C-alpha cells in the first residue's frame, strides 16, 4: 500500500476539497491491515470484580491472598474499586460483584475480525454507504493509524502537518498532528489546544476518540460554522497514540498492557507508567517494576514523557496552550487537577469547576451519558495514599503550560471496562467531541 500513496498524491492535489475528503475515505480500505498474533496473553477463567468501598489497601490485601502477581487494579474511585481476579478468587472473595464474567471472550471481542474488514471493504466499494464510518468501525492498530495520519496529511495539506515528537524504547516514532489554518491575524498568539490519547496502552477508546476528533475538526473546516471558527482561531496539537510501544504490545501480546515497554532495573519486568513519570511532584512509587503503576527511578525516565517535555517546551515554546485534554478510560469522569494531592488547590478553582461541569453537561446533552466531575486526586486515591497520583501528564501540563487542563475518562462504567466493543467507537467519539466543542467555545469566549 505504501507505493500507492505517492501515486495518488498528484491526483489528490488536482481535485476539489469536498471530493478530496470523499476520496480519502475511498482509499481507506487499502490501509486495513489485520494484526495477527498467535501467542497473546491468555486470560481464560479470569473475571473482573467490583468492590463497593474506597478502602484500597483492604481490597488489595484481600486479593493478594489468592495470587502472587501484582494486583491489576482496573479502576478506583471514591465509589468503587475494580480488580481483575481469578475465577477461584471471584467465588471466594467477600464483597466481589462480578462485572466481567468471561474476560477472555470480552478481550477477543475488541479485536477486528477478518470478516468484518471484508464486509467494510465491500460496503465501501459497492454500496458506498456512510463511508466516513469505515475507519471507525473497528479499533485500528498502530500501522493503520499512522498510515491514516499520512492520508490525512495528504488530504488536508494546507491544514495539517505530522510532527515527530520523539522515539520510543523499541524505536518507534511518536507522532503529533499539528492542525493549523495558519491564520496569523485571527490567531496571533498561537492559541493552542493539546489532545493526547493512548498514554495507557490498553485504553484503546482514547486512541480512537483522538482520531475521531481529528476527523471532525478537519472535515468540518470550511463547511460548518463551528469548526471553521475553531480552526481559524486556534491551533490543535493531537497525539492519538502517546505510547506507541505499549499500544502495539496490547495488539500483539497482551490486550491488558498499560505501561510503555521500557527496560527497568529488574530484568524480568518491562515498562514504566508514563502517567507517573512527569516531572511535577514526581514521587518514586514504592512499587516494584512489575507493577502496573511503576513510576521509574527518576522523573522523565519514561522516554515518551521526556520527549514530550522537550517537544512542548522547546519546539512549541512560542505556542500558548489554552487547553489540554488527556483521553483515558474508563469510568466516565471529568477529572480536574491536581492529581498528586487533594490539598493542593488549583488556581481559579471556581472557573475550573464551571468548565468541568460544562464538559460533563455537553456530553449529557449529546448522548445522555453521565460523567462524574471530580478532582484527579480523588480518582487516584492520593489523599489516602500519597504518591499514587504523582507525576501525571495532567498535573505537569496544567502547572507548566496549559491554562485549562482535564483528564477525560471515557466509557463505560464497568460492563466492559477497558474492553469496550468497537460498536462504541462512534458514540463515544461523538460525546467526547461534544465536550471538545464546549471546550473550544469556552476558550474562544471566556464569558460563556
Ligand atoms: C482499610 O482496611 C484496613 C484493613 O483491611 C484497616 O486497617 C483500615 O483502617 C481501613 N481504612 C479505612 C480508612 O477504613
Ligand atoms: C523548559 O524546561 C526547563 C526544565 O524543565 C525549564 O526550566 C524551562 O523553564 C522550560 N521552558 C519553557 C519555555 O517552558
Ligand atoms: Zn489511563
């Protein structure tokens, strides 16, 4: 497929914008490569339990009676704690409400199947129904997403530039999409909104949602009033896959992988939690390198966090970042800073809260889904266990660069957890995009 791209470039430049957008979707099926792997981690017999408590230590201790491996905590909020456990543990653990009965099956349902791809292809070529939906029919692997970004750049050459952020431990590129109408009159300060997805590898819905936002902003420009206004007055910097190594690993080896794939001091254990690696109130976790939220031994040890700091700090130093949105899953929450401590008050709290509730309301109006608004420190339990919420991208961006910053934890509330089936890609994309529109409106009109 890579030899096709240069050939179509010339053609694409000769045709009109509207036709260009349509043409892009027609070319898409050529990009669909199915990741094949024979030896993915096997989760048969495992389940996910929900405990209706906020006593984290108690839950972890309970679960540890049944297993030696570090406990895989899926979610912790003031209302509940979700943990992956063995079948045996699920039946014996007091207070366990099983929310995922058959983990292996739920995992399997998140990968694309050959048949689905073929169906999309045919639909695309012969029925031509809703072509824009095809890319968002399934979750996409890294190669497909990067090829899609290339195609986006080809299709919207006056608006889009792919930028290199850095290199991962396994040698992959971290890529940002810089969207700018280059309108120096309307956007003299280079006001920018930054969106990141996929900091945690298994949170695929964050990646697809970032792509969906790219798609809507670009196809709406010059067509819809809102998008035209946004792109004329704002730049966007979107990194759909912040953790490329981890993302690939979640496709090929282990659907539940969360960290990056960097070597640690302990030979058997790979990976640093990028979201604990940023140099703002960084605290070394007491955790072993095998654990899911291992912070590394020093700030910015995670290459992705370090590269991001250099990129945003040096390459993008003249851009004024007004908004930051970090897409995660799951729990349906709008989280505002700070994460490292509940005692640290964010500046301008009243407006920050108003904006948080505004984002949640925009989602509710779009899809009827409820997103809870809370401080990131509560979600991370850092008021009870200091250190747990430290070194996050949210805190770092809020403190150093962004006027307004949020982490959006997307769907669902536990029925699938990280394993949202692909049919939710569009509904989640749409509701999150409604939040992004509210965010842009707010930034362009602080009186809102
Ligand atoms: C949590 O549970 C542990 C024992 O499992 C107990 O010692 C501790 O006091 C509890 N913490 C709170 C805040 O209730
Ligand atoms: C870049 O990072 C360094 C070190 O963290 C800091 O001292 C400096 O102020 C930063 N510069 C900008 C423009 O943010
Ligand atoms: Zn996450």
